[in-house]
C-alpha cells in the first residue's frame, strides 16, 4: 500500500507545483512584438460592423496596431483605457493598457497609435494588453 501512496503523493505535489507556476507565470508584454495588422480605428470598426465573422478571422486574437484620435482616457480597477474615436458617434475602439502601463502624455484630441491584442467586438472593438506606440 505504501508503494502506491508515496508515488501518488509525490506526483500530486509535482502537479500542484507546475499548476502554481503556470497560474502565476507573467504574461508576455506586446511592446516589442511585431503587429500582425495595422489599421485605422474607423477601418477596424467598419470591418466589424460590416461582417463580424470575417473581421474576427482578420483581427481576433492577433496583435493589432490601431491609429486614431483619442476621444477619452479612463481608469477602471487600475487599468487605464484609451478610447479611440470612430466615425460612428456611439462606438469606439477601446484599448485596455497593460497593468501599470500609463497613457503617457496623451490627452483627449491627440492622434495616437496603440498596439494590442484584439479580443473582439461588443458594440465597441476591444483591444487588451495594449501599449502606446511611439
């Protein structure tokens, strides 16, 4: 019986250690990553409004560099968000910056280029893990 319990206990501890490491593993930042697609805020929103399935194939889960005019800068639960204006007055491209990443010296009305991972469309296009491109 001991010959079975001891290896199972060791295997369980190793599994728990691997799980703990994977859960706490830091997420790779996108600052130095090459963008898969470069597009304007108007174009990405237009693509999603025209055909969401095709737009998902083009943008979803990819690193997207979006340029546009800053409409709003907010902070929610420690995450800074930059809203890029579009020609649709009720929709925007919302870029959630990495935790601890600041909007820099951007202010409303400035033209900005932001790189982030596209997580889809919910009346606004959402980019996560974003960073301001200089």
